[in-house]
C-alpha cells in the first residue's frame, strides 16, 4: 500500500490504462494470435501456423480480392495525396492571408465533416443517380443528353466516385490543420519577406511550406492510414461485395467481408475459418500501415537530428 | 501588413464556386425533403405540387426517428464522459509526476493513434461477445471510449507545460492529490477539454463501423445506420431517406455555423501539435 501511496500517478493512470489496454492494445496482439489458427469464432480453434497467410497469398480467389482491394486503397491514397492535399494547402494559404469572405469559406468547406457518411453517399446519389441525379439533368440542359450515364453503376468509375465523396467530406480537416500550423509561423519572418519584395506565392513556397512541413508529413501519414482503413463509403455504396466487379472494394471492406460478411463467393473453406482468415487480413493491413509509419518516423527523426 | 495576394479574382472565384456547391447540395436536399415520394421519383426537377412536412411526420411517427436519436445521443454522452474522465486522469498522472519510464508510458498511450479500431475489431468483437455486451450500447461505448490516445496526448502536453509552482502551492494548502486534481487542475484544463469534446463528438456521432458490428437489432441502432437502412432501398424509402438525412444534418450544421469560429479553433488545436 505504501508503495502505491508513494506513487500517486499510478492511481491516476490505472483506470485509463485498463480500458485502453483491453480494447485498443490487446486486440492487436490477440488478432496476431488468432491469425495462426483455423477458427470460425465459436467452435474449436486449431493451430495451423502460417497456413492462413500462405492461403491468403496463394488461393487465387482470395489473392485476387486482396490485390484488387489493395489497388483501390492505394489509388485512394494517391488521389488524396496528389490532389486533395495540395488543394488543402492552397485553400489554407488563401484563408491564412485573409482573403475576403474567409470566415464563410472556412465554415462552408469544413461543414461536410459534420455530415455522417451515409448522408454523404445519399447526397452523392442525388447528384450522380441515373434517373433522379442532378448531374444527368445538367448534361441534358446543356445539350449533352447523350453523355448521361448511371454514374454510380459504372464499375470503371467506382473508386473515383468513392474518392469524390471522400474528398468533399474530408477536405476541410486537413485545411484547418494546415491553417492552424500556418498561424504559428512568426509574423516577423512573413513581414520581412514581404518587405523584401517576395511575391505572394514566393512567400508560400520559400517560407510557409518549409515551416509547416512536419504538419504536411503528418497529414500524409494520416491520409495513408485513412486510405488503408476506410470502410464506410465503400460499404454503403457497394454493399458487402464491394460493388459491381468489386469496383469500390478496399482493404477494410475485404477484411470485413471475410470476417463478418457472407463468404459464399469464396467457396467452402472460408465460413469455417472466418475469424482465422479475417485476423490474418487484419494483420497484413497492420503490417502495411506499420512499415510506412516506421519509415515516416525514421525520416522525421533524421531530419530533426540534422 | 498586407498579406493578401494582389490578384485574388481567380482564387476567390474558386472558393466561391466550391462553397456555393456545398451550400447548393444542402439546400437542394432540404428542399426535396418537403416533396412527396411519388413526385420525387417521377418529377424530380419539376415544380413542386405538394410541399409540406409529410415526410418528416412519417419519419417521426412511423420510422421512430426519436429512438435512433436517443440511441445516438446516449452513446455520445456516455462515451464522451468516460473519455474525458479517463484521459484527463491519465494525462495528469503522466504530465504532473516524475517517474521512471515516463516517456515509455506516454508512448504506450500514443500507439493507438497509429492503429484504427478496424484492425482489432475481430478480438474486440469476441471480447464484447464474451462480456455479454453484444447488441448493447454499452459495448459500443466501451470500445469507442477506449480510444483515448489523442485526448491523452493533448492533455499531457497541457499539464506538462503548467508551472510547477501551481502544483506546489496547491500542496502547501494541504489539498490531497485528488482534491488538487478535481478542484484546481481539471478546471484549468477546460479549454483543452472543450477542444477534445468537439473533436471526439464529431467522430462518435458519425461513427459507422463499430455500431454496425456491435448493434445487431434495429431498435438499438444509431442515426447513421438508420439513414443507411433507408437509402439502401431508395425506390421504397426515398422520402424517409430524404427527411432523415435532413434531420441528421441540418440542425448540426446550423449549430456549427453559429459557433464556427470557436469550433474550428478547437479542431485546429488537435492537429497543430500532432
């Protein structure tokens, strides 16, 4: 008891430690342990070593789904990193420099963040639906009636439709983070650059961008983690199967399908191994995230050492 | 100092177009929610023949919107209370006291930032099932409330920066560790706690994945799951999807627009330090 009394911080940390460990840390290790078993979640567990991993990468159907989902997740990441992130920086810089109406823009651009994903997908339907969609109506009005399509049902557009919804809903978060980081830049530096005649965009590239590069890097890794674990948009849009030809399938949806969803398409082996194979996929996702996160930590660390 | 670019026309236009698009989408959805299902499907763009609250009435009476609302609210409040209690005590323990392996303990609480709940959901599901909390809102609350990494990080930074004299003077006054925490330190941290509440509220309120897996009977489900139920069958439920989406979106956005300055400030504080 005295040992505990001398360390009062233990009492403060303990309750949070227990809940956090139980539901946030333990599951990761437990998933790894389960992935070495063949298990449906109810009956007996059989230890099978790396068999699940071998099956995931050699079973044609499973591996096809894995690569398809992975490709879509990577596409999502690249689109976000190459199109959304620069747009966020651009918008943040305009707001930072106090463009007229910046409060209104800021609120408008950020507002979709408060809208639940099913509503966002529903709004997407209102625009892109083949029959009741505004977009087709617009095309007809401007005389491009022959271009009308059931946009949500085209497999070749699948992941891009998902991306558009993701981008619209999430663009404000990064923008606000960048804006917050820009506001931390010392005013003297900006003023000095201004007085020396550096142009508006020159100041952005020479001063603002280097000053907030840690935030940009952090945002990049968050974007990556998001793309690898994004589930709701694809699930709502394409159901558990991931849309026509699995066109909107992503890593987290593939994982969900194997662990919780119907597995009829995969054949007989999956149902009896839902938990084993499900956790195997989760562990692969874990590795895919961990490696990139590690690279980022090393890069940041090396830079601060210089 | 004039930070503005000389020619803002292009940038202004881009922002105007983008913001107007968002505004249009919201107004368009709200407008359509007042029209009958038959009209929506057969005469989407024509002039409205009926324009009334019938869809909303149906949403409240037949579709039991208030129950979903109550479910969502209960999960939000319970989760928020637990998150604040746990993260503030943990952060105080780490930030206020000096002990060995302090940085290791902090790091331990931060690894959760890197690994979203999706990855561990199978063991979480089994754990909740074994606790008998499947299909109970408590299951969702416990899982969501365990994600305390970001609040712990923000609050630890805050408590570490507090001047040591503050702790000392509270001690001299004879207050115990817990009294000091509850009476002095917790109120001091209220701006940070306010930011955390905003950031977490949005996440919890719109949470889709955890309730989807944990809550299996419709009567326990939350607003996002309700919307999905309606929008899955638009031919049949377009009116309810419309009215439900408006009810789930517009009141919150109005609140946001009124308090947007403060809300965005709170949001930004979660990112700058991260």
